[in-house]
C-alpha cells in the first residue's frame, strides 16, 4: 500500500515538473514572439517617427535644425546684403572719424542677433549637458536622474560663467577703461554711449541671449523648479528689463559692471555646489538624514575642499553682489554721480536719457535685484550656520531630491 502510494506520488511529482517545463517553454516562446514583433514594428516605423524619437532623446538636435538652416541660408550669399547676415553678425557698423577700430551702433536688427544666439546657446547647453556632463555624472557614480540633472546644471553654469566672467573683466579693461575697476563716475562720463566697439557689443548682446535662453528654460520647464521659483521668475524679469532698457537708453557702461559682478559670483556659487567627486544635492555636500545625521555614501565634511569653497563663495557673493552693486546704487541717489557727472536732462533728439525718470527706473530695478540677492544671501547664511554647527549644509531653496524629474528631462 505504501509502495503504490509512493509510486503515485513520484509520478505526480514528475508529471508536475514536466508540466511546469512545458509552461516555462511556452512563456519563453511567447516572450520571444513579442520581442520579435516589437523589433519588427520598430524596423517598419515611419522615418519621421524615428526622427522624432531621436530628437526627444537627444534634445540638442532640435535647436540644431534652425542653426543649420540659418548657416546654409547665409552660405548661399555670404555678404552683408544677405538678410541672414544680421542674425549671425553684428549690425550697424560704421567708421568714426579719428578712430582706428570700427564702431557699432544700435537698432532693431540687434534683436535678430540676440535671437540667433539664444538658439545657439540652447543648442550648446543641451549638447554639453546631455552628451558630455551626463556621462561624466555616471562616471562619478551618480545614479539618481534628479541628482544627475542637478550636477549637469551646476557644471554647465561653471563652464559658462568660467568663460564669461573673465571675458567681462577683459572687455571692461580694454573696451571701456573709464569703467575699470567698477569706477562709478566713469559709467556716466561721455554719456550717451550710443556706439561700442565689436568686442563690447558682442559681449553685451551675447549675455542678453544667455538670459533670454535661461528664461526659455524656465518657461519650457527644462529644470526642476525649486522652492525659490517665484523669486527666480522675478529675477529673470528684472534682469531682462535691465538689459533691454540699459541697451536702448545707453546705460551699457553701468550694465557691464552688473553683468560682471553677477557672472563671477554665479561661478563661485556653482563651484561651491560641486565637491569632488560628485554633486549630491544643490547647495549641500551631504545626504542629510536628520539634523544630526549624515548619509554614509558621501561624507563631504571630511573633505578639505568644502570649507574653503564655501568661504570663497560667500565672500565673493557679498563683495560682488552687495558691496559693488550698492556702490552703483549709491551713485544713483540724489547728488550722486548719475546727476553730477555729464549732462542731466531729457532730450530725445540727442538721445540724452540721463534724467530724473531714468534715475528712478534704474534705481528701482537695481534695488529690486539687490533685494533678491539679499534673500539669497540669507539662504547662504542659513547654509553656513548649519555647516558650521551641524556639519550639514542644507539648501533652503531646494526641495528634497527625488527620483522623478521634469517632463523635459
């Protein structure tokens, strides 16, 4: 009785094994068929769908298309008579009597120049971030897509301002030596400044294109919004207003000083957010568990890089964004250099715009910018306090990093 029962059980067991093997085999066949069907579908997908899928994966190809179109259109007739010339090169060139180098005036075609280089910067931003910085973040061991994105954003900022900051100082020193080194009376000397040399004009309009491109990034949601998103929106509006008005009403000597102070301080801020080998979270070098605990994967408090980077960042921020910009604001007060240096009147025929109304508008916009910088200095101060007291640097502007990223990434 026991033998037959045992035999029956063995047969049942063996039969069940054979049945499971048959099921497993059928599942594999079904999976292979589905995989083959997907491959066949991809193979016969329309070309436009394949291109669309490729462009979504490699976003730098989207601005590349109009760039190539502009360049090809110019190459058909590479002369100044070609309207595309105004998009690629500076307009309103003239030779001023008694000068060696040509000067460049101002006009509506400068908007075309800014538009083209806004597209150009959109292309370079996406190309550098996606094709160079993302692999670099993976190489350094950043696995979270959200943290990869923050790393890419900060590294791109370091690259851009690492170039434009020194370039701004060079332009200030050689194109407008009367403004060197942030000499406020020189900003108003020989006003109005209706023309500039090629280097100055290119720098000023290229910076305008950068801020226009940054506004585009914000509008399209290419970066994950932070807690200070509203302040950042106001900052972009004020910045673009200052750029446009300063260029139109000839306050560019003041404008270059504001450009340089913000570019260099942004460079040091971005560098301080990057501690080798990786960026773990914006405005922090630690994975914070609670107020007294630090994550084990990165312990940047033990790095010799963090304290000096933080110190240089805060020092540069205070000196450039507050001390120097408060000096500029002071020159706009009643009795300051704005009123006392050069003519002080409104004359539309001679384009003399250094008057009471421009004084109020300029002071108001720069004061708004200063208020925003003070808000961010407060955030920096809180980060410094937490770093010194708890050895934890937490960004008050940023939400906790999550795995989900913006739809554009």
